[in-house]
């Protein structure tokens, strides 16, 4: 699927799977204004940390 300027570009394949370039797809839903992802995938990409990281 070719993504346009208003289409979510979140990849729908795993980096752990051998996938040919022809079978790679992106979400394609309408994006959040000024972003490159839809609301659902924007929340995945920019989800805040649940716990603060501790120093070792």
C-alpha cells in the first residue's frame, strides 16, 4: 500500500519476519494533524514510560 501525505505510515510487519518488499504494508488510516501516524499508532510510538528508569 502506498501511503499518501494524510495516511498513517506505521509499519504492519515485524522486523523479525522475513518479508518481501512487495508484501510490506502500512496502516493507511487518516493521520493526526501535523503527524505521520493515526491516533492509535501515535499513542504506540509516543507512549510515556510507565515506570521511571532506575540508575544501576
